[in-house]
C-alpha cells in the first residue's frame, strides 16, 4: 500500500519526526523555515495530511480549491489560526493536542505573576547593567502573592491548573469567569468563586490571567473599556492568545499608568512585538513559551501522530475538533 504523504510545516521534536517518517511519506522542515499562506495552500492540494502549528495561517481562501488533504493534525491545542468552518466545508478533519500542555502553561502563568509581583525582571536588568548598589531595606520592593486575588478568565484545563497552583502553593484567593457554568465536581478541590461577568472578575482581582481560546468573539475581549477597569495595582497575565487583548489599548493604558503591569507570552501580531511594550519596566515579555518544555513538546507531537494514525486507520482520531 502506498504510504500517505504528510507535511510538517515546522521542525518537530526528533523522536516524533522519526516516528512519523517510519509510518508515512513525511516531508519535514529541517531548517524550520516558516511557510507562507500560499505555500500551505499548495500543500493542501499535494499532501494527504498537513500538520500545522500556531505560527501558520490557514485562512478560508486556501480551502477553496478541492484539497487532497483530508486531515489537519495541528501541533498545539489552540486552532484559531485555522478557519475551521472553511476546513469543514472542504471535508477536512481537524485535530489538536489538548491536555498535555496544561501543567506547562499553568507553570508559565505563575512564573509571569511571580516575575511581576517580585519585580524580578527589573532586578535582573539592574544587576546585569552593573548598577546594583547593594542590599538596602527599600530596594525593589514588590508584593507577596499570599492573600492576593487571582481572577481567571476561562476556567478550562489550563485555567484550573493555574488556579490550583495559585491557591495551593501561594495562598491566593480565586475568582473566575467561565462562559458556561462549571460543574461543581470539577472544582471540588478548589475554593474558587464564580463571578457573572469578565468585568466583575477584573474589578475584584489583583492579577487577571487569561485562559480562554483566541479568535471569534474572544478577539479583544480585553478591550479599552475593560482595561479601564484595571486599577493601577492590577496586573494582566496573558498566556492564551494575543488577540484576546487589544494591544494598542493596553499600550495606551500602560503609558498612563492605568494598570500595575502585564506579563505577556502571546501577542497580536507574532512574532512582532511593539517597541514601547519592550520598553515598559513593569511588563514582562516572553516569546510564546507556554508549552516549551522538551517533555511537553514531545507529548504534543506524539498526540498529533496518534491523531494521524487513527484517522488513516479509518477510526475516529482521539482529538478531533
Ligand atoms: C497551543 O498549543 O495552542 C500553544 O499556544 C502552542 O504552544
């Protein structure tokens, strides 16, 4: 039987590439060169499966010509870079990799909170610049997490994992907003207080951490009006998707000192990051590292491979969107 032709749009962890190359006629991307929309559109006509990542764009127009591709096995949980209705209309199955990056992403949200609360970036910069004048009682005083309130927007797997860490390890109080009510059993081990609106969470929280999907109605969920609800001591943490926050409004608010600061792992136009965001001392910026551990990236790739294997074996892929 001829082997199915699959394309990985980026370089994947070696163990996963080895596995895929042993079962498929796999085109890899050893130089890890990003592919543009036209190239991915062409690939849909040439390959039985295309395996994209969040760094790719798959808008509606590339699905208009009849595709050879039957499955998009996405490397990652978020799929807002794929026009899902257009893919469905073209008869293409889409799968993702949920669950395996939950802990890793929650760890990163906590890391961003700690960096802001304890002013770690400012301290490290000062030391590297050679301007540290030594210990003194009033030097770079931050704040404790214990007793502060964490507001979670989107209480899915990653939101819950972040809340658990914040409450159990750091003694924070948790409030949250979730679009659909959460079954009590899922949060049984947490003392988390559901609030009826995003606004109510922002108004009560010292840290607002975003854990909802990007795209659609979540685009600019945190807009100028909602940023206006942040107090000068409230911090925004975004490890979800850049487009959930109106970056222009956020920059304006930061210039006015209208919020305490921001910890951002995702941006509206990745990999572009506006210069003024880089300059704010009370903003911590990371290059979309939420799932970036060896263990997690390998697990994500293996899960995408499981989805492909099931699909081509004629069974339901475990993580179909
Ligand atoms: C995802 O899986 O959606 C992440 O953002 C990539 O790590």
